[in-house]
């Protein structure tokens, strides 16, 4: 444990009849907060572990003028899968591509609209700190809030992804109070590209430009494969199914075809999280399945 001499960021807030105003803050506060936000890009996208409660009381301005984070009692650790998908999401939002929609699906963030532009707006609100879009400054209860967004629901957000969104929301609140417009995607893009470049997801995400019917077909095939694996007491959790998807092996028949064609690399990718006995038993069952079909 280390003593940090200074004062928390929350000391600069004044409450006046329900309105929060900020005063007497350091002259270089925007630069300091940009550095802090960049450090969270590193924590989330490169390390995969981050301080998940950076409210102003946990952000110290030291006597030397530096920023320091305190109270690491709430730290979230991301799976490799989630970390890399978030990196690709940042890249898509920065570059303005449509890949973000498929990435949201892979992150299991489910929205009640298929409208791509509405999804894009919501993705920026959830995963970026930009304040230069009108929706970022409005409450859903504001009469000026776009009517097309009022009825959109977020049907599902996994806990780990929610904690990332929570961090973004905290930063957004601080930036709004200071009337700053600092964009996470711009500060995080180099970190995101570095993480994505070194990942096995890079080629997979580039190939995700499928229309919705193709994506639905892929999911249905994986569900059937998942059921077959489960019924045979074989590994079938999310990380295993993701490996099958990455290898483009989506069914028992695909496993059989990969064996026949000696696609050893694809099989290695698909069975990355199987031990030798599990892989051997799975391939035996596939051969039995082939014999039944014949």
C-alpha cells in the first residue's frame, strides 16, 4: 500500500441548488484526463484487466500535479475473446465501418432494432466518450430526444461488457461536467490496432461482412453442433464454440470434411481447448456418424 498526497477530483465540484459546477481545477486538467482515459484503453484493450470504478472520488490529483487511481477493490478481468472483440469494435467506430454491428452480436450486446444507423449511434454512446453527437447530451426523457431512439431497448449486455460501458459512462459524466469533448475511440485507436494485429481474430473480423440471414444460419449451425457436443459430454462452452466458428467448422459434417481433406490447421484451431482424449473421442464419434450416414 502506498500513500498518495493530494486531493480527489471530486473536491472540485460545487453543488448549487441541484446543479453541479466545477471550479478551481488544474489548468491542464483536460490533458490529465486524456492521459487517464488513454490508460483505461491500455487496461481494457491490451491487459484485459481494469479498474472498474473510476468515479471522481477515486481519481487523485497529487501534490506534484499528476493523476493517480486509488481503491482497486473493484477490478474486472476480461476474457481474451471479449478483450479482442472490444479492440475490433474501437477500430470499427474509429474508421466508420459497419463491422461494429457484427461485433456487437459477438459480444452478445442485443439491441431491439436492426437499423444500422441507430445501432451506430447507440454503440458510440455505450462505447465512446464523444460528446459531439446530440444524443450524447440528451436524456431519454428530454422532449428533444430523437423519437426513433426512444423505443430502442438494449435486450442483453453480458456483465463484463456492462462494466466497460459503466467506465465509459463515468468518464462521459466527468467530461460533461467539465464541458470537455474527449473521444475514447481516438485515444484508444493505436492500442486497439496493436491488440487486433496480434490476435487470431483479425482475419475473422474482416470476413464478418455477412448479411443477417447468413449470420442467422451460422448461429443455427453452431447451436446444432453445440447440442451434439453437449449430448456426447464434450466441451461446448463459448470459448470452444468460438474456436469452431473461427475455423469455419460449423457442424459434425464440417469436422468430417476437415478430417477427409487433411485440414489439420483448421482442426487444430477448432479443437484448441480440447485435450487429446476429448479430441480423439470427438473424432471417433464423427467417424461413427459417417458410418451411420453411409
